[in-house]
């Protein structure tokens, strides 16, 4: 099973038409990605649910990752949520959470196991309350030993959120923060977005001007910890150095879409999600007719280069530039 999982990841990541150097980078990412990457994810499921307009007859398919969003979608009461992932560690984590939800005696026990994830008693909780009900494949994953000889389930006694590619990446970021005397705690203490931006510009932004940081972030492998493969690294960087991309927290949506035309589909989903939330249709046929009409309307405005309505992200207006007419446009739901 492990060999098959590795092959599936390599088939998805390694570019067939790339040069030798790029292929080696792709293979390195595939090797790193076969273990746990995300113990948690930070996307906002509330925005997703508003945009998807999940109904009791909806069937949702999503990437499993840390399973945070997949489980959040269930609160909207869809008919079904199917979570898929190339990484078997993520699938095992999702199944572990589902089994714990079903068999742990109360919310406090679940919260201690997954939210804190650093109590010694979690080992016994797993053995007596979760493992007997867990499927054999997931149980084999969690009870296997990592490169240090520790059972993977022990991560829940030592802080699983410091494990995996993302956890290691965050830990390394803290090391660099100490080296450059950056107090990350100030960001957490900020009470407003404006205060947070000021702290970022004063404390963090100067670090991206350091020669070593600029060199380090120019290496595609530097972002493996965020689950970003080399091909995506190139698209993110575009014509800029990655340090500039990472530093620029105020990139207007218009500039982002000019660099990444595929974001137009996301724009359309956001607009339709917002419009559907405002209309609050109860009849499925009316909802589908409204979506088709709105999609056609937006597509025509894009096609003829007319201005688009601004997108509201975190309470801020970002005006979106019309698409240039030399690109094919495929509207999506």
C-alpha cells in the first residue's frame, strides 16, 4: 500500500516534460509529501459553505488534508461529504477523528485529544477507546513507527501540531524569528487588522530583505513545508523573487488575477455564493436558474472587458480587473 501511495503521488507531482533538475526537485517533494504534511489546515470553512450554499440534498467532495474543513462541512447538514487525498497520512488522520467523534465519551475528552494533543493520557485513550473501532489500515498507520522509532500515535502526547511538514516549517520559522529578534507574540496580541499590519511592516517585513532569507526563499524546497510543489512555486513567484511575494501582503485582487487567470473561477464562485446567500432560495429549481443567469451575466462582463463588482474579503473591498480578451474563459460553478 505504501509503494502504491508513493507511486500515485509521484505520478501527480513529477512533470513529464520537465528537465532533469526539475524532475529531481519534483521527486524530492513527492518523497517529502508521502508523510504527514498537514496536522491542521487554516482555510475558512464558513466562506466555503456560504459559497457552496450547501443544502440537505448536497453531496460535497473535498481534499481531506487535516480533515478540519471536511468535518466542518457536516455542520451544514449535507447528504454526504467525501474527502479524498493522495496522502494516506491525511486519510488516516481523518478516519482517526471520525472514530474519535463516534466513540469518545464526551467533548472534553475529544478536545483534550485533538485540540491540546499533548497529554500523556492520550496514549491510553487511543488504546482503549479509539483503536478497537479504527479500521485496520488507519490503525496500522498510527501504530507504525516513524524514523525516530516512535509510534506515530504518540504525536498526540507530544503535540501533533509541531509534527509533519507544516509543523516543522512553523518550528523553523520560529527559529529564524529568534535569530532576527522578531517577536511573533506581538502579532497575536494585535487587536485590529491595522495594528497587525503595522507590526508586520515594522517587525517582519525587514526580514525579507536579508540576503540569506532572499536566497533561501528562492529555493523551491523552502516551501515544501507548506505543501507547495516546485511547479506551483514557479507560478506563485511569477516574475518576482519569492521573498517579494511572501512579503507583499497587500497584493490587490486585480494584480493577482492578472498573474493567475485561474482565480477568475474563484471570483465567480464568491460572487455567486454571496448572491445566493442574499436571495435565500428555498426552491432548488429557482436557485439553479438564478445561478445560470448570474454566471452568464458575469461571463459576458468579463468577455467584453466591463468592470466587475468588488469582492469582499475579510471586510475589505478589492476591485477585480476585467479579463483580457485573449484568454479562453470557462465558467465554473
